[in-house]
């Protein structure tokens, strides 16, 4: 069974390889589901690791329906990842009704070629997952990372097993809530790959009386924060 570890830093990547992981998915900001890591981080990880490095391409948090400008960024990031020696691309894009965006997914896969392409957990927002899996197979994706449409993949073992039986070419890789106490259940079901982060919190600072800099209003999955030109123009006009 292939073990893929979701890593959010150079230290995480080094720890994953040392522990015996088969490959990593490199990203940043696990707290929002992951976003594209910096180019500098990718370069360092590639220079230090000997196992394959797949890179998450997600330009922001929130939902998976992207504007034309955001999609342009995604394509550009894929090109940079290829130039940095990435071994695979992890990406996903949906229509506003949470169906697979076939046209733009095809462009992402084409841009990533010949690298391995994993469609990420945007898949878990899709209602008809069996149809979507077949569509991804036709588009040439290699793998789908999914929790079976539930918050915890262990609660969706039956659904995941059904998806796995649909298609022998694409790898259905369970991810979400996998740990040492339940991983053997996935092995017994015959899955060939699993995905986990194995994260623990470290580097704790004793200061607890500082103002919080996390912005809860920005943590919305149904909307995206964007700089408003009118708001900025009003401020500029006042101070210039």
C-alpha cells in the first residue's frame, strides 16, 4: 500500500520521508484545506527529498469554482512546479453547481502532462461521485483523493469501496481522518494508496495574551474575499 503524506513545510517533508512515506503532497495552510506552497519551499523540498513530491495547486481557500484570473494563476503555478522538478500535480475545479468542470479540468491535466495528476478533495463536494470518477478517467487523471463525501473517510468505507470497484485504471485514494487505529481497515478493503498528514502541534510559544491575527471573517467556504476597488479608491482619494 502506497502511503502519501500531506506536508506543509520542509520539516514535515523530511519527517515523512524519514518515517517511510512513499511520496508527499506538498502544500501550505492545512487549516483551510491546503493552498499552493511557495516556489522556494518546493525547491528546497525537491533538493532534500528522494521520494516523489506531488504539489497542491489551489490558489486560495474557500470553494473550488474559480474565476478566469484564478484559473490563469493555477496554470502558471503548474508550469512553475514542472520547472522545479515536481513529480505530480494535485488539483481540482468545479462548476458553481458542484459538478466537475470538465473543460477546465482537461486543461489542467494537459498542462500537467506528463506528470501524475491527482484530482483532490473537491471531489467530495460532488453529489454524483460515480459519474465524476468516470469523467475523470476519460479525461486522463491518474488518481482521485477522496473521503467518500464525508468529513471522515473511515465513515465512508462502503462508498469508497464502491468507487474503487467502478474503475481499474484510476487509483481511488482515501484521505481524511486516517491514522494508525483505522488504517488497516482500508488495507483490508483492498485500497492501494492512502493519504494522511499525521500532524501534531509543536513549537509552542508561551505568550497567550497577544491579539489574534487569524481572521475568522475570511474563513468562509461559500465566498471569497477580494480587494474592493471602490473601497481602496475612497481611501486613496482621502489621503492623496
